[in-house]
C-alpha cells in the first residue's frame, strides 16, 4: 500500500527530476526520500524512477 506521503514525494520528485533538490524542498534528508520512494516501488512491485540517468526520469510504470 502506498501512503499519501509517498504519493506526494513521488509527485514532487517526478516534477523536479532531482532527488537532492526535492529532499531540500521537503525538508527531509536525501536518504529518507530515497527510502520512501523505494518503499513505494516495493508496494507497486515495479520501479517508478530510472535512477541510472540524471536527471531522474520516470519509467513506463511510473508514467502510468
């Protein structure tokens, strides 16, 4: 199950495509943001961000 907080983090990260900038905007650490996104991905059963590219980009599953 994805929480509303994780959904908000996802929305903001998708908009900025930059994990450090998003973490600063949310006033949380970058590792905390990464962990929240990872938990959301685990709940969905699929990656939602492509972490191999900078800036981050949505995977096809993330776009859905």
